[in-house]
């Protein structure tokens, strides 16, 4: 029953008569009416906004190059200039040297796919008999799982230190064998916002003569400013011996338009292992640097424009405001009895946990107050990615958090309203809509795994109570499939 597929796809016909610009723009506005209202600063991690001026620059550049194609740099020297300069700026920021090279990609996931693919090709060139394996801390982003799944690589997850949440270097070393081609550290890792011990991991990579990727997707365009502001940031970039590749997302703390990230390599030899060439195609000799074929000029141009518009001083100013707000939130959380910040986050990404109070219930209360806040598992926590667009709302957040905790402490108020349930459910997975998640909740409770809680605050608790992981994977796959079909129109009330 759990695996039964809902195949109810409404048929939608191709538009017949074309419609007017006015009608289309009206529809666009209407369609966005139910979207997260991120402009109010109450949405975390999905959107990075740096104010009206940056917005103007990014959109102008994006629009001007919306049709240009980064696939062929000889046809568009403009895009070649933008991309190579963005890569050079990024290499400079990461303390690369004259040998450091890289590419722009569509996002962190593509940057990581590229680095993993390059590692595999590079390792196979050195030893055709290697059965590639990669060792990552459990906190590493699922993009590594995706890459290994796509490229047929064995991925080994190693639990992180249970109190600091940083990679356990000794435990990782135990997993290194003759098939290991690469190890990974994050700067910082997304779940608790802590930077892994990159220097120690680098020593491992050197000792075992393997590659090492530093995933600075969320920290690459933030940590350098945080360090310059005087905060303690462990060395995480090309200054560290052993680091051979890095990923850093422009569309996060670079505040550029979506669809922009950078992958960097220690040298051109490594990067060549990322490239793809096929010379036998009747369509001509085909060569492509990254995963995508056609590459959007808009996001490349917007990234170049925003980096130049803000410059070091602009980013420093934004970073200072963000860190001031993040420290305020952190101090407030630490002063609220019953909840805590997990580990010692190195920038403005952090997790709020509790070993006394039901943290998801606190999350429900925050959802009721309009906050879009992610729930995490192992351990249970709420996740904050504070960026410039959130700064103005952080005082309100502290007030709302205090209230939410106070309310959760009152036993009579442990009961959760159905609206709050939707809030929890919604926070569960960024990819699933409210309706889909409500359905999922219903399906799960019907399955009745042992010890399923009656109320659904602990959605993760329910999932944990499922008989096996395969059922859960299948459920999520079915939901995802449903999400990639048009929404079933709601019946009009007569
Ligand atoms: C966001 C993120 C990624 C993936 O980036 P996308 O742009 O979402 O593909 C990878 N690693 C970390 C640490 C991230 O925060």
C-alpha cells in the first residue's frame, strides 16, 4: 500500500491562442501569491537577498545576457571574460595561486558533481584497477551522495564528533583504503554550520596521497569576510596543504542570481579530468567543461556584475551586519533556558536544539508566526541560515523564539493545532509542498509502524518508526514524482 503510486495527472493542453503581455504578467503575479514571502526576512536558506541596489545590478546583467550561451566561449567572448574573471576572483578569495583554475556551474550540486567526476577520472588515469571510493563526514551535503550515485562510486559516511559536530579525522582515516580516491571536508557543513578540521584532513590526504575536496558552497563567499572581521575561522582553503578542489556558491552568500557556483582545482591537470570531449559526432567536435551543455549567460553575467558591484568593501559591510545579527541570535538562544546552539558554529549558519524540550514543537510555534525554518534530524534541531535579507527580522525572531519556548514549556499547550502540524510537515523537506506533505503524513499514519505518535509534531519520529528505510525512500520518491506533475486543481465550491 505504501508504494502505491498516485497517477492522477491532470491533462493540460498546449496553449491555443497566444495571450497578451498584460494577461501573462497578471498570471505570473497571481502564481507567486502563495510563494514564501521571503522579502519580509522570515525565510531561511532558500533565498539570499542583498537589497535593492544589488537586485538592480543582478537583474540588469541577467536580462542583458538572458539568451547568450556559455557553451561556446568563442562565440561569446563576453561570457568567457565574465566566467574566467569570476573564477579568478574566487581563486583569489580562496588563496589559490597562479596554478589554480576552475569553472562556473549552475550551483553547488553541479560543482560537487564536477569535482567528484574529475576525481574519478583522475584516479582511473593513475590506476585503471581502482574501484573508486570517497570518504565523507556524515554532515557532508547530499550532493556527494548524488554524485556517487550518478557516477558509480562507493561513498562512505563517517559519523561526526557528537559534541562538536566536526569531522572525526581518526575515524575517517580508518575508512581509507587502496580504493579511496578522495576525502571531503566542509567549510562549513550545512547542518550545524561548523567548519571541519580541514588542516588535519589535509594532512590525511597528503599522507595517503589522495585528493581532498573542501565544500565551501555555503561558506566560500562568507568565511573570508568573517575571518577579516576578527572571528575565529579555521583555515579551510588552498592555504591548507592537501586541498585539491573546492566548491563555492555564488547564489548563496555571493548574493548573485540563482544558477551560479564555482568549482576550483589546484591545477589544470585535475580540471582536465572534469572535461568531456566527443570527437565522433556528426554535429561536429563536441567539448563541454561541466555537466550542463548549454549554459545560461544570464547567471554568469549577473555573478560578474554583482561581484564587481559589491567588491570587498561591499561584502565586508554586508557580512558585518549579518554577523552582528547572527551573534545577537546566538546569544539570545544561549540565554533561553531549555534550548541551545549545537556545537560552535563558525559563521551565521546554526542549529537550535534541546535535550529538554520538544524542538519540533517550538518549530511549530515559529511556523505559526510565519517563519520558514527547517527541521533537522540526528540530532533533532531547527536550522538557521542567516543572510543579509534576514537581518532586519532577527529582533522579531528572538522575541518570537522566546514566546515559542515559553509556550512549549506549558504542558497544557503541548497539543498541536492542525495548522501547526502543517507547519512541521512543511518544514520537513524543502521539495515537498504543504499538500503533498499532509498527504504523506496521512499515508504514514495509515501504515501504522510500531510506535507511531498519534499527533504529528514529531514527523521525523514517525519516519524513524517506519519498519525500514526502503519504505521511506519509496514514499518520498512517489511524492517527488507527484510534485513533478501539474497540481490537481482544487474543486470549486458551488
Ligand atoms: C547549498 C549547499 C550545497 C548544494 O548547493 P546547491 O546550490 O543547492 O546545489 C552543497 N554543500 C553545502 C554545504 C551547501 O550548503
